[in-house]
């Protein structure tokens, strides 16, 4: 499988077991070929058709269905083109230009017995040259990219870079606290005070300061500064006077001492 000195792989695009070849009259006008002008019931040759792709070129080969001997071949470099042309009055017939390898060529009519076979023939050629166009566009884009100077972003010999990580640590250390404050959450209490309860506010108490009794010179005289809290309805001297009221001797002495 050699072509122009380069090794190329062959790929089979389409195979049809039965096709017919017709001798066609010269074209009488520029309107195209008409299959009705051919002798369709008298084909000049019948056999097998095979389309093979080598690189960008597609080859239409007409072979004997039994021996595989080559009858004629047409090299198609683009489609549609003058090498393969559809007739104007039918979808089952085409006109192809065959070559003998010595520079001589001729136009023959190619017909298919079934419309599905002619459809496959047409699609096989269209898909191949669609792929050829995509490959050409890709090669053109690669050529343009190669022509543009590329930036050399690699390190030169002895070149170093310096990365400052200190700022990153500071940001990371303040990150959780700021995020909790932004979310409205208070930090936990310090260790050892997890169950501490604040004391309730001090209740307001009312104290009653009794007026100091007149100094009698007895042991009950505690001074003027000692506050005494007592209900206002009771006499704070009642217990002491009642204890000494039954003794006539204490009342006569008048010394002011209380007998217990």
C-alpha cells in the first residue's frame, strides 16, 4: 500500500455487490446528464463496486464479483466534483470519470439496482471528504499556533522564587474567632469557670434604728450608736421591768439594778 513514495493505510468505505456500467453519449448541454438517454436494459458491464480511502483520496473500484479482477477505477480527490456527478433525472445513477493509469480517462454511467445502495454510495463519499476538511482545518490551526512565539515560563538556571507564608498564618489564626464573632456566637468561658453562676443582685433591706434610751448608768446602757431592729409594736424594756416588779425590796432600794 504505497502512494507517492509514502506508506498509506487503506480503509474500506463502502462495498456493493452489484452495480451496472453503461456507455453514455456525450453531453449535449450544460444542464447535466440524463439516465433516460442511456440504454438501461443493456448494461455494458456488471460486477462489484468498492470504495477505498488512501489518505485524503477516495478510489472507486469496479471489480469482478468472482475473481476480484479490476475492471475500472476512479480517483476522487474532492466531492462533489467532475469525477463523480449525479444525473438530473434519477437518484440511482451517476457519471464517473475513470482512468487507466496512463493519463487516459473516459466517462461512464454507474447505476445501482436499489435506491438504498445509491444512498450509501453518496454518504460514504460525503463522510470521507468531511473528515478530510476537518483534518485540513486542524492542521491549519496547528500551523498558526506554531508560528506564534511561545512564552518561556520555565525557571532559568540559578533562578529562585521566594514565598512569604507569615501573612497566611496570621490570617488563619484570626480566622475562627472572626468567623464566630461574625456569626453572633460568644467564645466559651475560660477553663475552671465552666459552671460558674453569677450571684443575684443584692436585695434591698430596710433597717429600723431605734432611738437610744436615756442613760441610766446601768449595764443596759450600750451607747447611742448600736442599732436595734425590733417590731414597732413591742416595748423593748417590758421584759426587764416585769422581772423586778414583784420585789418590794428592789423598789425601795431605788438603786436601778435589776434582780434576775
